[in-house]
């Protein structure tokens, strides 16, 4: 009798603590800030959706510099927030450290991998999505030259560029792809002035479609494209609405869905650690088609892209992943 | 090749414009004896005010006025701390930079609810490109036509204003009574005071001019070069301008060339990326990024020679009392 009672109490206590933990979700954005109209804003959208449905507020933290990332994670963990979603590869080492110190707190890291029993890592097959928009850019380009503008010069960003190049070459083997990086620090994701200069430079070299994988820097790129009357392709979130008629499409990374699912699973007690790789087959990446860019994409182009997408999913087209060997030989 | 050069020079003009305005602003302040490390903050503050003003009132000119006003207020705060209360110029300047970096985002969040950004500006809310007369007709004339139509024409009005400010500043500093007194206050305020001229009033006036020029530079960033305000969008231009000011030895024309050099290196950096150089392969981004700074150090060390600041710069003026 006593045993049963104890077991019940323990079970109750556990269920209460689980429910309690699920009621305290938190998120740490990266330095580009939650309104970068791109990657972080995607996470923000997912959180808004979750809050609307469940009524649970998500504690948010925006670090002002790199040193604050670990501090912020640690403070949230100390206060018992769980799960804590860490947005962006820059948090990898901080999550590694903090997750070790708080084994009972669940962490979800987006865009990078940490192998610990209380960390869920979500990464995307950006090369597959970039391949699609690359193919689209090649179909739309009249000059036979397209451009890629990356943010910070890191393998993850090169992965976008490499996938894009492969997509372009798949459709038009003789097309030129100009690739530029904005910089070598985190600030490169938030420098629209440089982005617009890079875009203007690419336009002057003949590019008429540019793809920016550069967070907030992209805003400058799209503006330059709008001013010059060329086309641009957005990234991470669906950015088609920023300049209707200029934005050819967006390479959507469903970070919103990833964040939403994390909180949802945690609330239901189904949160699991480990690695999740989301590609075209899992709807983790895709190209965006909506009212804002419908007029720019012909039915023929749409059909061709659907065909390419199916081929990538079935494995008929192999898209090389830059991060697998740090080269872009395919 | 020639086309590429024209395109790079064209980019140079665009990138140098805020540097020129800010460096001239610093020139007025420092020539009067006020160290102004707060150029950065004033640019950022006015960039925000200009974008906010343009978004609300629908006119780039009203935006410019808002930006200039915000920048003058910041300059006067700096003056109040440094001139009236004889505070440390560097501390006051850094304080202004820090306050503005936080305040712009906070106000932006409150007013527009777009994460510290202002709405994207379009049409009349921005300064648009001006085509100079006959530019289209002359486009096909070799060399001269290209220079006129592609390089000189097709900028917004602030770019032309910035370049006009250089001779204007030269004239004010060297040819007017105000300029003479301004320089004197920076070198030997006691002598000026002895002549019965208020040191504080001259320095305040210098700071107001400084505020106006920084305000134009900020408005250029958010309403001409870009289309809206983003947090930290000044991205160190105030500090670059300060470096250009020292580089140009506190004189308008050399300062102009220093700014143009910085702008040109920036344009080259953008252009050189991904270019394959024989024997080296593709140039890494990092090498190109560091190029302007390395060149600055080399030029400063080897060619420019000693840069002598105005003698009384950074020192509060205290009237001697018997």
C-alpha cells in the first residue's frame, strides 16, 4: 500500500515537473536579431504560432555579443527553462558547455550538431533547396550570368553557394556563377550597405539574378536588385513579400516548423535528443511560390522544378554537400 | 578594363560620401578643440531619425531635416558635457555612441514594431538618382562621355552635396572670420579669449556645424544608399571618418582624398572577391578584407609623415582667474 502510494506520488511529482518544464520554453536568437526578416525571424514565426495555439509564452533572449550567448543559455537553464532552443551555428560551443552542466535541461540546437544525451540537433540539407533555386535562377536568367552573395565566409554558407551553383549548371552548363562573401565575422550577416554594393558589383558583371544567403545583409541585396530592375532570391524565411515582382523566389528553410515542433513535442512529453536532418523529402527545405512571385514563374518552369525536386528526393540527382569534404567538386 | 575602372570609381563615390561628410564634421569639431569620437553615434542617430521621419511624413527632405535635428541635439549634448562642464571628450563621445546604439533600436521597436527597423522606404521617401543634363546624349562618346554619364551622373543629391562641402569647408576654415577664430580656438584658446571672443560660443557653433554634417551623412545611409534603418547600420563609418581626418592631417582637401582612398579600397575589395589571380588561385575573402587597413597602416607609417593635431584639442578651456 505504502509502496503504491509512494510510486503514485513520485509519478505525480515527475509528471508535474515534466509539465512544468514544458510550460517554460525558451529561445536564444543569434546576433542578427530576431527581426532579421530571414533565419531568426523564421524561428520567431514558429514561436508565435506555438504561443497562439497553446497560450504558452516563450522566453526570448537576444544576445548583443558573442560573450552573452553562453551567459544567456546558462541563466535560462538555471531558471529551469526547458526546452531551450538555440538558434544558429554560432552557439555550438556554448550549447556544448551549458548542456553538460545542466543534464536535466533539454536543448535544441538549430543548424549545428552537438552530441550529448540532452541535446537535439536539427540541421537542414540547404544544398538541396539551393539546388532548386539555382535551377530556377538559370531558367530565368537572360544574360547567362547569375550571382550568389553569402554572409559570413563559413562552410555552412558555402554549402548554399555550392548547391546553388550545381542547380544552375544542371539547367545551363555554360552559365557563369559569380560568388561573393560579405565578410569573415558575424557582422557579415547584418551589413545591408555592403550587401547592396556586392549586388551592384555583380550586376555590373552581367548577373541578372542574385541569390543572397546572408541574413540581414540580404535586405540590401534585394533593394539593389529592385533599384536595378533585376531579380533576387531570398533565403531561410519566405521573403517573396519584401519586393513583389523582384523576388523570384525564396529558398525556404523551415526553421519555423522546426522550432514549433520542438515546443509541441516538449509539451506532449515526446521531445527526443539526437540528430535530425531535414531535406526536401522531409519538407525541411523548399522553394517558395506564392502570390508575390506567381507572375515571375511560368507554368513550364514550375513543372521543371517539380521534376527536379522529385529527382532529388528519389536520388536520381545527387546534390553534393560542401560540408562533407569542404570542396565544391561535383 | 576601362569599364571596370569606371564601375569601381562609381562605387567609390557612393561609399565615400558618408565618410566625407562625417570627416568634415569631425574637422570642424577638432579644429575648434573638441575631440569627437561620437561621430559614429551621430551618424547612427540621424540615420534612424531620417528613416523614421521619411517613413512617417513620406518625404525624404523632411527625413533629412529630422536626421539633422537629431544629430545637432546629440552634438549639443556632447558640447554641454565637454564645453560647459569641461568633461572628458572621449568619455562623452563613447557615451553618446552607446546611448544611440541602444536608443535607436528601442525607439524603433516602440514606434514601428518591426524589431528596431523602420519600414522599407520607397518613392518620395528616398533620395533618388539624378541624371545630369545631356548624360544620355553623351553616353556613347568614348572616354569623356563614359566618365560623364556613368561616373558623374546618376548619383543622388547628397553625393554631390558632400563633394561641394569640401571647397565650402576650405573657404569657411581658411577665408572667413569664423574660420580664423575656429582655428585659433583649437590652437590657443587663451589668445582668443584675450581678444574678447567667447571660446565656448565658437566651440558650440563648431559642434552645431558638425551635427549638421553628421546628420546629412546619417540621412544618406538610411534614405539614399539604403532604403530604411537597420540596427548598427553605421557599421564603423564614424571611426573610419575619424581615421581619415587624422590621415588628412585635419585639412579639408587631404581629408577628401583620404576618404576617397578608403572608399576606393572598399570598392576594390568588393570587386576583387572571387577573382582568380595567376599563381595564387582565388583570393581569399579575409585577405581582401584586411587590405584597406594594411594599406592605411603602411601609408600612415611610410608616406604621410607626422600628423599634428590642433594644439588645444581635447583640453577643456578654463579661464584663468587671479
